[in-house]
C-alpha cells in the first residue's frame, strides 16, 4: 500500500509538471532563422488559457503581463526601444487560444549583425510561464547595387540573403547619407547567377527586376519616398536577355519578357501597373 501511494504521488507530480496540464501554455515561432540587418523580425506568440478566468494583457493595473527579452550569445541584454509590447489590450478568454505577432526590430535595439536569443514570459498573478527560447541570426547580407537621389533624400540598395534553403532579394531604403534606415522590403526568391537590376526614373520612382526562376522574372516598383507600388511577373525565354528601362511616358518598361496576368497567363509586356 505504501508503494502504491508513493507511485500515485509520483504520477501526480509528473502530470502537474507536464506542459499539457499547465494553466497557460506558450508556443512561439519565427518565420526564419536568419534575418537581414534592419529587416522586421516577426515573433508569433500563441497563448492557450486554462486558468479558469480571462487573461488581461496590456490593461491598466492588470495582474497579467507579457514580458519579452533579447540577449546576445554572451548573454548580454539587448536594450528595448520606446515602443510598448502591446499597443492595445490583449484579452484571452478562459479555454481559448489566441495569437499575436510582435516585431522584435521595433521592440529592441537590434543594430548589430550577430546571433540573438529571444525569451518569452507570461505572468499571471503569482504564477509565471515561459516559452521556449528562440535563437536566430542577423546578417549584413550581400550588397548588389544601389541608386541614390539627393532630391528626395533616399538611397535604395539591393541585398541578397541566403535562408530557407535558397537565396532571397531584399530592398533597403535609407536617407541619402545612409545614417537612418527607413524600411526593408522582401522582394522575392532570387537566382543568384542572374544579377538583379535596379533603376530610378526622372520622377525619383524606383523599380527592381530579377529572376525568380529561369523562365520567370519579377518587377517591383516603389514611389520616390520608398512606398511600395506593386509587383508584376514576367515570362522569360531562357537565354534571352531582359532589360529594365525607364518608360518614355511614365513608370518603367521590361524589355525581352512578356508580362503575366494575375491568372499566370501571358499579357502585354512593359509598363507600370
């Protein structure tokens, strides 16, 4: 009888320590393990509430709180920015699961290319719950080419980065002196052995053109201040060179390729969408 009682206590202890029986469970993830410096780093947090009462995060005088921390490989603390973790309340009813995404670039001063570790913690009254630490790398990438326009105080630079088992192309927008990073955009996957193109027209608008497959290229367009305009896909004949030109009237023109419509069929070539 004594042995059975001790075995029952052990089983109960293991059950209470199992995350499946926790009052609050946290599942966090990142879309990649590598990010370009100054690119957004979206942390996805999924919280399941089994406490028996609603959770109130980001509410004045609430007993519940979400804490995010960033550290480097030497366990040094990465300073936070002035941006609050929650811009609006996050209420999770009992028995439900809710998801939010947090941009770590906006919350922490990620200004160096190095490895980082993100820690997530949820405080519910006197109880604390932690998610699995997430490791990721921030890299400088490969600089391809850039265009500058002093009149609009903008520099547009193409960067290559290897991740998710392939190469990707990014566009970074800075001020003319390159002392302030204004935005970073993901353009598409990139075939490295085909160099990308970038061009600025007389109005200061910018377009990029690069291969996503041997028979397909994509044109991405931006206004002079860096605001995205859209992207257009083109069918390319392997071995036939393509060129990115300024349109004689407005926008840009892709020469040597045939524009694809939204259904993947061929349409007319060139022009700004």
